[in-house]
C-alpha cells in the first residue's frame, strides 16, 4: 500500500483547509445571550449564575449565583474550551472530546452530553438560547457546514452550503456568519421577533451577536459601525420596561466597537476607542446603568443584565449591571478563549502568563481603534501590546486631560506654562465650586421643607388616632371595622389591571363548562387566554343562585382578596393579574397554575400523580409554602393572617413550585403579634386552630396550626379529616401525633412511597408538625423557625454536605425579606385550579369542643343524637388511653362552657 504524490497533495490541502477554518473561527468571537466565550451567564426563574473559566491555566470552570442546580452540578474536574448558557443551564465545550457538556436544570435539553449525539462528532463552537443549544461541527467537506441542535423545537442536524465562521443563539432562533462572503443567515422560530425575514442579506459583518428577539453585528470597514435588526418593540408592550439610551435596540449608537453582546431587549458593546462599555435598547425598571468610567476585556449578556471582565488595576475581576444579576462573583476569570500563538492580524497577546493549559498558546485580545479626542497615537498595535495613546496638552477640554497635563508640567518645572494653565483653570474651578454650593443649598432647603411637612403629618395623624380612641365603642360592629374594606378608587392606583367583562368573557369562550378547572361553594374558576396569548385563570362568583347573605360574603371576599393581592408580592404567593367589577359580576384574574393543587396530587384518583410527588418534591413544596406564609406574617406590614391554609389552597406550577392562594378569608393582623384579634372562627374543618375556634382569639399562630396539619398531610398522604377510609382515626392530628411522640415515624409515612434513606430528615419534619399543632398558640413555633427547620431537613434529605448552612434549590430558598420580580410571559402561564370541595366557612357556637366536632363528623348523617352522644363518650374513653395527649384534650374540654342564649341568637342571626 503506497501513496502517490497526488494523495499527499490532497491530504495536505485538507489539513490546510481545517487550519484556515480554525484560524477564522478564532479571529472573530461573538459574546451574546447564548454564544461561546470564557464567561457565561445563566438566568431564569431559579436565579442567575455567573460561570467562568479559571485563570490558573487549568481551563476548569467555576460558577457563582443562586441557582443551586447549576452550582451543585458544576463539573470541577473537566477542562473546557469555552462556555455558553441559557435559561437555567450552562454548557461547555470539552477540551478532550470537543463535545458539549451541560449541567443545571432544563426540561428540553438532556444534561451531560446532549442526546442524540452523532458518534465521534467534534465541534468548533457551541451556543445556547433559552431552551436549546447548538454546536458548529468541525468541517468534513469543503463548502459544507453542519450544525447540530438540541432542545425546544430545534432537535435536528442542519446542513448549510458554505463555510460558517461562527454561530450565535437568540431566544428561540439561531444565526450564523459565513466566512467567505461575511453574510448572515438565521433559522428557527421568528414568530415574536421577525429576525429571519428582516436579515440584511447584502451587508457584510466582522462579527454577530444574537439577543432575545434581535441580532446585532459589527459591519466591515474602517468605522466598525454597528447594525441591529429585530422587532423587540412588540415584545416590550407585554412587560413593564422603560427605555434608556436611544430607545429601541435597532437604534445602535455610532461609536466604533470591537465587540457586542445581546440581552433580552438590550445590547451592549465595547468601544474601540477606550474599551469602555456602552448599552442601548430597552431596560427593565430599576436596572443599574452600564459603568461609564471602566475598561473591560470582554462582556457576556443574560436576559436583563450584562457581566464583564475588568481591565486595569483590578484585572480579570468580573462585575455585572442591570437587574437580577448574580450578587456573588469569582475573584478572577479568563478574559477570553485561549488560542494558539501567534495571534492573527488585528489582535495582540495578553501579557499575563499562565492563563492557558497548553504551551505556545494564550489569550488574543482585539486591538483598539483610533485614539479618542484630545489624544494622539504614540505607538501602533502589535503582537506584544495594544496601541498606546497620549494626551495632547495643547488641545485639552476635559478634566482628565487638564489633570494629566498639569502633572506633566509640574515634573518638567515649566513655570510659565503652569501659570498660563492655572490662569485658564481658575475660573473653571471657581465655577465648579459655586455650582456645588448651589446644589448643596438647594438639597438642604428641600430636606428642611420635607422634614417640616412630615412632622406636620405626624401631628395630624396623632390627633386623628386620639380622636378615634375617644370615639371607639366596644360593640362587635366597631371591631369589624378592622377588616379589609378598600375603595375601588384606591385599588385602581395599585398594580392590579382592570379588565372589562367582555374581555374575560371572550378569553374564557363565554364561561363555558369546558373551560371550568375548579369549583367552590360560591365560585367557579375558568381557564382563559387573553388577547396577548397569556393563559390565565378567572375566578367568577356565582351570583344568580346566591341568597343575599352569600352575595354579601362574595362581595366581601372579592374586596379582601383584591386588596391583599394587590399589596403583596412574593415568589410563593399566587400572583393577581387583574379584576373585573361590572354590575353584579365579580371576577378575579390570576396566573394559570398548570399542575393544579397539592390536594389533587395527594388525594386525587390518579395514583401516578401521587407517585411523582416524591419525598424531595413534597418537602420542597412544604418549604415554599412556609416561605409564603412567613412573608405574610413577618414581612407584610401590617401582618396578614391567612385563616385558610390547606392542601387545596397550595397550588403547583409547571415546575412543581408551590404558591399559597385563596385570600378570601384573610385579615390584617395587629402589628404586635402577641395581641390577638377577637374574631368569630372561619376556615376549614380539620385545619382550624382549636384555640381560635374555642376562644375566638386569632393570631398568626392560628396559621401555624393549619400549616402543621398540612405537614402531617404531606407526610402521611391522608386527608385532614376522612370519615370513610380509615378506622383507626379520622382526624389526622389525633392519629399522627401519638405515633410521632412514641417514635414510630414509619407508621405515619405515605405507604405509596418508599421510605428515604435519610429518615432522620422526615423525623425532624414530623417533630416540627407536632410542635405546630400544639393546643396552646404560645407553645407553637413562629413561621420563621418552622421555615428554617424545614430547610435544614430538606438539605439533609437532598444530601447537603453542610446542615448549618444548606444550599437548596433557588425556588426553595427565595428570601421572604425581598420583593420578587415575576417571570417572563412564557414562564408565567400557570393555573389556579382551586379544589374547594373540602372548604366551607365554619362559624359555630363556642360550646362545641374541637375534638367533639372531629368525632361527630366521623358518624353518618343518619345517626340519632343519642347514638352520637354515646359514640362521643366512647371516643373520650379511647382517647384517654393515648399517652400525654389525653390530658391536653381533657383539659381543653373542661374549660368549655355553653353559650348564653344571647350568644346563640347572635350566632344564628349572623352566621
């Protein structure tokens, strides 16, 4: 077997062809929403994360942020060529196999090496969008390029005529840049952006960068002008944004740039004159602006924020700006991707050694452009360093130039030039000092007037409080004035949107029965789709068949829930989108929660749903619900008492995150949590606090009792009260607490699930539940302590290495002490299917004890009163055999006295 000269020539041409492609890839690098670079930022509901290649030459990755799925699964022993990231996940190009490797959490991309994977396929570059990732395969044939994609609506191999230099990912589309004619092409879904149809076919680009719904590129030529296209204005109308800079993202600035990136609705670039950062497009309200006086080596964009690598004294230190960016960042990262030396034309070698793994390789940085005004070019850009600019002291107009030149003049000791300089500078300094004094005086005067105004308001409010105390009577009607009665004019000023009845009728197809996703005693919940495509749940009060008392109750619950949800904002409270009040119609519009309620999963007929709710998911839902209730008690001002915590009011979204719902019975509590409210009992039997039911004393500890019952329900899979299924005890508290105190935890666990290896975690949760259902409210823990205990138990259940400071999934550890921005429209399509079969308002006379009510409900309705009395007596005897719990129940019954005839008449008349 031999090779002819022709074979050797063909083989050499193939090698040369691959080298040309590799060099062209390294020459122009894109850093965008989903392009490959040495840094990458992930975003989404579960939190933001910054990942970067370490600067120690190992090419390993380090990640910092709040998405624990990414942090936990970061591969610390793999070496990567570059990184890219999307919504909730990060991918890297492995140095050994040249294949992508992903970690984090995504419902559309398989973590690890994405599948299906072409056997022995190797890739030059990878880039990730929101829910997909694509890889540019190494060339196998001249003038043909292959791109493999995995993820949402894009799992496919694409073949293109022509050599592709680089690729960049948008939200739901991808773009590429041809190396021969420098033209751009895009493919994917353009429903929201029109990127594909608006692609400029006759323009030539040095590099491109895709954002959420747009693409920007740096045109070839001396000026390096930036050109953008897309239609982000249509998307902008659906969210709360405010424009910054020049407005729309397609209105790019005229500054020459060496690199650009694209975010969701904005873009940023590195100016070629001074390596500063400039951003344009639409910015979310409360976003921090781009830094104006720093230099950067490289930048990468998330959805609503951007991160960069600092140049200068704090070299290689990452930093971020925008909104919802990671608060913790690594100390140093690579400023760019390592490439073989020598650097191509237009690049220089980064002077720091030891950054790259292989010898004769390093980071190639792009040369800066022309020197800015007031400066002249002292030396050109070469392989060893960037071009050097010096101030032209004869043409100074800025403060920096004057300072630099004055320092230079003092060194040479030219007194005449110094005198001339200070003669010109002195009026400027005096003018600046005068302007500062003017601003300070204006600010001081404004502060004094504001303080006087506030003091006058305080005096007026103190007089009003004093007058209210004098005029307050002791009647129950005056006490009811504490309840929530907001005026509609005030509500219109809040965040809830007001819908017309026609809009909601069209969204729900005329309130047909096919649209019903939940029914209650006095309301129905319909699934609907608004004009903008948002899937919502519409809660409609049943008016036609309601008696006057129920109509009054519906109107009261409507105002209560509307007022509370328009004030509150937390990641684990159900989000109210709007309302409608026309004539006799009362409608509330919520997010649509795709997985219904916790009650459906625990007690529904579908056993598959129950098995899918494994121990980690159950405890995670408990922690999330506890976070929401903790926010109501500890961070809302004044505190909010829910009064109806139960499994059917814990709703689950498409990612199995929990939200507390149904605030129709909620009340504003006193600022002092130890001061009870005198309120008649209302809630759901089985979850109702016996102290509140018996004494009519309502505190935040009443919600703690209901949450304890919910914990027992999650652990055991039983209903709070089941009159038909179990013989040993229908009330879950009376059945479970004695078993937990005796140490027999396995006897209460749901038999449909296998016991976990970490039984100690469930034992701790069961003990927390026992403390929550104590008879006396003062002996129950507060919700912040309950939340902390549950988080540590979940950390043990997940195998966290540190119990004192557990690292939990983001949706679990969302802090209650801060307000959470709601997710984007795609992730906010949730369901509010309220299963209210078990719910009714319980307002009964105070002479009935809580154990007696639970016992009486176990009997069939056909039993006579004598039979009921006999069964109750028999049950009391049986309860007496159960350890220490009998003393508590017996002492509780002994404290109960019958209601007076006046109390009976009042309760029957009002309830």
